[in-house]
């Protein structure tokens, strides 16, 4: 039987890997406050329980979402009862792990894992809001940069959150640049006593649906034809995409049309669901995909 701390880590890891983007082992170890070796053991445990844990092209891990196929669930009490009954079947019962996985996915236990993750993000928002109110600098602890693939502390002057509170626009002291920092990649926030000193350089740049600002005037027009499953999974991966998706009349298909400043996030989504969609354009985006060595169209 798992102890309480181990259950917390497993729930948090499941929730973490079900949320985009994919996570490195180092990032998971930092977030779960454990060694990288222990993080690998938790990944192996998830695989043993039947979760489809996969690596992307950068050797980062994610769980293939199956929530779209889940309709009606169990209460926590019902799930715990079924779990105990299932465990009595013995280690050699090949159905046990599959049943345990389905109980988890169809129960309130899964929702509790999401609540733990959301509670962590809420604390970060609260601390950053406090720093904005009193014009103080903050340290974004162990921030995981997708561009550099490094984890480091960032001293910043927070400016404002994005509309959906998924990122914070802030002036980074070291680089003297205004940047967007994804909340899911922040381990913790420390509010400093130092007052903000670069407010005249603060600037909020307009971002695309993935939180990326425009660089060198370059934009990519993306047009995808989605199946119903892809439509659901795209919404789960990024709720902001829904307003750019329309249903195609007299069919079960959907059309996504959106402009992005950075084509990498949408390309990662396409790679995960290539069998569930058709790429329509544009020329610039198609040229980018053809140039991707790890991507075939």
C-alpha cells in the first residue's frame, strides 16, 4: 500500500504529464522534490499501471490523454472500495492493472490530482499578484525554459498575467527584456524586498494562443481539418484554441484556423494526432513542417 506522500507524488505526476508541454526528468524531479532516479521509478510505475507514457523528440515525457473516452465516473469511496477488491486478485492476475487504471481515470481521485496541481498554480498567482500590488521584484524558482532546455532561477519584475492566467508577462532583470513565463514551468515564487526599478521599460507584447510574442514580423497561418477526437484533444491541450475552431457543415469534422508566432507548439500537437487530422496550410507553415527533420508530411 502506498503511503500518503507517495500517493500525492503519483497523482501530481499523472496530472503533470497530462498537461502540455512534455516534461523532462529533471523538471519532474524538481517539482516532486525527489531525485531523478526516483522520478524514473515513478514513470515506470505509471507504465506498470497501464498509462501510456511516451517520449517526444526531445526525450521529454507525456501521458497520452484518454479522458475523451470517459463518460461516467465513481465517487472516491466507490473507487477506493473497488481498488481494495482489485488488489486482492493477486499479482499474477493480468486484468488487475488495467482495471486499476480505469478506476483511477473514471473516479474523483483523478479530479483530486488536477485540484492539487491547480492549487499549486493558484499559490503562484497569489504571490505574483502581491508583488505587483507592492511593486516588488520576484524570483521565479527553478524556471524550466523550453528554448534553452535549462532550469534556473529568474529575477523579474512582474507586469501582468495573460488573459487565461497561464503565463505572466515580466521584465527579466538579467536580460533587460520583457518576456512571458509559463506558470506550469515555475516551481515556486519568492517575493523580494527589492522594489521594481525598470518600470519605464515595461512593455506588454501581444501573444498568440500559445503565449509566444511576434519575432521579426514572422507569423504562421495554420489551417487544420480535425476529427471529433482531435477537436476534443486539442481543446484539452489548449483551451484557448476552441474559439478558432468551427464545425464543418454536414460532416463530423472541424476546421481550425489560427495565426501563431511560434509554430513549435502547434507542430507538437499535430505530431501527437497525425491520424486524426489533415493539414491544409498555409504555405509558410507547410514550408516549416517540410523543413522539420523529425516530421514527415
